[in-house]
């Protein structure tokens, strides 16, 4: 039985897969199995996965009918033999100490989840998600939830985290058929955990590629707002006043993200955006009065008051300013 199961869903990523797999096989911590879940790929990705598995017994390849990223992750969890599970997207790659770092954090602190930071990779450039340091933060479930909901030290993405396998089999599954699946899943894992060890080293490399799902403008963008609403309702149902306040910020953050990504030339998108904007306005006073609300959210809320087109212009200007720094 390996200590760690590394689950990598695969779908049409032939040009990225080898670097991803090689980064896992080169880990300083070697007591792991690598589960490559071919989710009905075309174009050679499944065949490449078989080739990469030939020379290393730790690599296991599963070929399944296409069901989407959530379905592939759920499939991987069911077939994991390790005590701990981590998810890596097949177009990303990890630093050599990724597994060792997360494993040490989790075991040494008797935690249910350990985390690390990530780098955004755009071309040859890498940008850390947050300013990295060597401090390790040990949080209980509530502290970690608040950190996630305010996007402080814990990011919503499935990557960059190591889970006790029992936690991933507690009845929480990634929502099949939905994009942006992490929005209503990560918080549920954290709510079930007793303790989290939060590391602040950027050891996961998230590749920003234009062809990926999250960079396409389509109706699936509204999966994000749907899942954010589900998350909001679930968080409020926990009955904790602090978490309920933070859940408002979480809902507004994801709605704002959807509003800056819609097709402004689509009547359907504009009609749905109007409803999202109205909901954002209903929560804006509470979010603006919350001292933990990030400055970026505050600026976005004020910009939205001048309409969607101005909001989009302001967001693009903000992104350009960050690139120039």
C-alpha cells in the first residue's frame, strides 16, 4: 500500500502530459502511486499515458468513457490505494519537493489536509499566487474555512492539497457534469476536517493555457455562479455567524468573476448577468462593511455600479496594471 495516491485526470492534453508525469516521477518522496485517468481522450493522450506507464510500476492507467473532470477525479478516488490523495491536472506540473512537503506538513501536524501555494505559469513567466514564506500555519476547520472564503492563505482549487483518503470518501464528490467543480467542493472537505496544515511555498505550477475550460467563454461559465450559490446556502446552513458573513463575500466574489467573463454580445448571457448583478447589489453593503473583504472586491463592487461594460473595462485595466508591475 503506497502512502500517497496521485490522481491525474487526462483529456486531450498530449502536449502537456509528459511534463506533468515526469514531474511526479521525479519527486523526492517516492512512496506513491500515480493514477492516470484517461477520460475518453482522443488525439493520442490515452496512448501516451500507456507509454509513460511502461517503465515505472508506480504508474497505473485507467481508460474510461468521457464523463468530465469531476467524474475522472471521483473515479480516481475510488481506485486509490494510498493513505492520502492529491489531485494534479494533466496540463500542470509540480516541483520536486511537492509530495514530500505536503506529506511532512500533514503527518507532523496530525492534520487531515495539508496545502501549499501555486505559481501561475503564463508562457515562460511564473507568478506566485501569494507572497511565499517558510511559515506553516496550523488551523482548525473554522479558521481554514474563513481563510478559504476570503481567499487569504487557502485557495479554492483542488490542486496544491493533500487529503487523508478517508476524507475524500466521506460522501463528498465532485459534481459530475459541472465545470468550476471546486467552488462547491473544497469548502466541504475543509468543513469535514478537524485540522489543516497550511504551507506557504509555491510548489504547484498551474499552466494558464487559452484552450482550457476556464478560459473559454461559453454557457458553462454559469456553472460557477450556480455552484457558488449552492456553496453559499450550504455554508449558511452551518449556523455560524462568522462563516455566514464570509459566505456572502465568497458568493459575491464568484458572481463578480462570472460577470467579467460573460459574452457581452449574447442576449442570453446579458439577461442572466442582470440577475447576478442584482444579487451582488443585494449583498454589496454587507460585503463592503466586512473588514476582511479584499480591496480588489471593493473596487469591483464600486465599478459594477456603472454597468457591466464599465466593470469589464475597469477589470481589464486592473489586469494590465498588475502585468506592468
